[in-house]
C-alpha cells in the first residue's frame, strides 16, 4: 500500500528532513529500510533530541530548521 511520507512520519512520530528509506511513486512497492538507513535515522534522532533540548524547541521544530538540515546532512556525510 502506498502512503505519503509526511503521513507516515506523523503516524510513527518521526520527522526527518532527509528521507532515510526508499519511498514509492505508486508504480512499485518500495524496498524495506536497510540496516544502514536505520542507523542514520537513529543518529539523526539522537542529534535532534540533544540539539532541540539545548535550544528549548521540540524535535520537529529543530529538524524543520536549517540546523536540523545541517545535522541530518552531516550525519549522511559521515556514513
């Protein structure tokens, strides 16, 4: 079944500015998330929790900011 990324993020309580798994364009069923993709997603969550708390904003607000994008992109660059 096809589901929009923003709806899936909302349903599972996660938000990431950079997709950490293959998503579908409704023409095919996407592959499941790999172990490496899960690792990156967890690291982005860890960074978001730490930085959001230090900035006194919630995780979603932090990830929607330029700081959140930089944290996510930096995590991907290291992997």
